[in-house]
């Protein structure tokens, strides 16, 4: 058996699989040697990498189309605004027809069911918001660019708000709690569990002010987005493609990359264990993945690693999309079983170093990968995936298929019409500002403080010393009548898991 035949045999799967393209060998495309990914292995995660302009986005589109066709929901982050075309049939031309003929593809123009979302409603899409409580202290620290000490202090503030039933819905709620805890009345509240220094509180407050000044307050609030919406299928059984439109916020990379992680963490906390399923419940494409790891704290990286390691058993596959494998920490990279590596450039010493490092991450092969990776054309990639028995397949240089949906954005009017006709639009379009920590603390300051009857048995002085303002608020009838929207009762601490995000019941 020749080397090319041996490679082709490694991709001859018997079960359902996604078709990526045809094998390239010694400069020739071999249309009968099809390169594929087994559908059950899509929850073993993956990496799509390559330099700008090498075809990464079209690879995502190609994979997303086939997942949808097989009934698997897909999440795509559209950073540049060119993925919305997945909802519309593609347009044939000589280039598309030529590629289809080369790789033995029966190309048919097809649009796929899609929902379009936008962070905080900024841009075209159904608004996606999160409450401060649900987002959690670790992720919020990443957005606010706090250091480790400040992150720990923010965690203490969340802990206090959770135990006292002070709902943190938006930025003004968090600002109100921080301000209270640094006031004369509030300082004793944290005394027994470490306290909150005035300097650290000042940094947090300034970060919140700067964050809000950049127009980012709209991302936090209610109604908070239920990530189970991403698991839906269309009426015809195809998986829904959820496209998060990010062009309007692409200059806020810390924000959108952390919001993507919140979505993944929220799914992780709430989905049941399913083990090895016949097909994934969802495949989540994490675009511009390097932004997530830049300047990340150890706690943040540890949480990412654990989430990626464990979410597989809940039926969710995660594909990180970036320029080079070195953008992804080693502990995370080791868990990515499926690899589609587009061309790399080697113009500088750093580029050459990255190229050598990339080659070392692939299994041994008969290719000269250093030469191959710098010579790949647009729409070509080096592929290795996990076979049906979980073993890595041989490295295969592949000419990829052409997507069947529109390779470009749909026009703004069509996109807006799709958003407003969605069944989810009425649920999430209008922001709600109900009573939460800010209003409760403001009301407590205004109301005259009454001494409980039970306190008459003890000295007035000791009662005054032992009962702080917030304790009185918690004990008031007004406060007890307000149930937490996330289902947590007053006075019972919110359950938090990885990233400190609040858990909610589906």
C-alpha cells in the first residue's frame, strides 16, 4: 500500500462523518481519497488555525453547514461580520464549480436555519445580556482587567451580596454594594472574612466607571440570556446555527471573548452528563481564541482547562479558532483532538519559531510539514482528527470543499428582518430594570431605621452595635417579599461553580 493509500484508509470511516475535502499528494488532488471527521468525535474538541486570509472562516462555515444538516446545533462568533451568509443559499461561479469538481463534491446552493445575536443589542441581532450575579467575579475581573488581589476582593464582594440577597443585576448594583462596603456603616460587614481595603475598592470603582464610559453598560442587565437557546433545532430537524454578530464590538476584545467563555461556562454548569453520544448536543466555535488567554490569571486559565476537559461528557464540542497553536495554552491544546491547520507565514524569526512549534504538535508523517505549511493555498489545510476508535488519523494535506451557503454577509435589511421575525426577539429585545441591590440599598438609607421589639430585651447600645444597616434591610418585610429571579431564596448563598458563575436550573 502506498503512502497516499495508507492516509486515505485512515479516513475511511463506516459511521456518519463530515466531509472536509480530498487528499492532496505530491501536488495532485485525489478526489477518491476523501478526508472526513467522524460525527461522534466532534465533542472531542478541535483547533482551526492559520494566518489571516488562508480560509479559516470558510472552514468554520463548511463544518457548521454539515453539522446543521445532521441535526447538530452550532454556535459561531462572527467577529468580522462575514458569517451571516450561512442563512442564505450560496452563489455558484467558475471558482466554486472548479473546486467542487476537484474534490468530488456535489455542490448545491443551500441556506441553513440561523438565529442572529448581538451583545447587549449593540449591532444587528437579538440582544444577549447577562446579570452581574450570573456572570460571576472571575469573568468580570477579566473584563475589568483586575489583578489577582483585586479579583479576590471582587469575589468577596460577590460572596457578601449573595449571602445577603442583594441582587447584582447591572453595573450600578455592583457600584452600590462596593460603595456601601467601604462606608462607615458597611466596613464591619466584611471584617471577619478579610475586609475590603479602600484602595482596592477604589480601583474596582474606577474600573467600573471606565468600563461604563466606553459604552459597555448595556451588556449587563435583564432579561439575562438563557444559553439553552443555543441547543435548539429547526422544524425540519436541522440544527440551528446561532451566530453572535460582533462587528459592532470588535474593538472590545476583552469583553466579547470573556462573554463567549461565560456562555460556555453557563452551558457546562447546567447540562446533564451524557457520556459518549452518537452526535454532539452542540458544537461551539470560539473565534479569536488568543484574546481569551491574553493576560489571563491562573485561576481563569485553570477554569478554562477544566471546562474544556469536562464539557465533552456533556455532549458539547469546542473548536478554538486562532492563528497558531501557540496561542492556546498547552493544557488546553492537549485536549483538542481534531486539527485543521491552514497556511502559516514565516517572514520573521518569531514566525519561523512558531512554525517549528506547530510542526511538533502533529503526529509523525511522511510530509515535510515545514515546507507544506508555508506553501498551502487558500482553502487548503493540514488535517488530523480522531478516528471512530479515538486514535489520531494520519496527517493529510487536504483541499477543502466549498461551503454551500453564501460566502459573505447578507445585507443589513435582510439581517434585521431575520432578527425581528425570530420567536426569541420579543423575549430578549426590551431591557428590564427591576428592583435590585442599588434600589434596596438606596431605600434602606432613606427609610427611618426601626428597632425590632426583640431588641428591647437587650441593651439599646448593644443592639445598635450588632445590627448593621444591611442586616436591617434583610430583616425588613419589604426585602423578604422580593424573591430572587435566579431562584435563590433571600439569605441563602448563590451556588457558584467554575469561573464563579451562578448556577441556575433549566
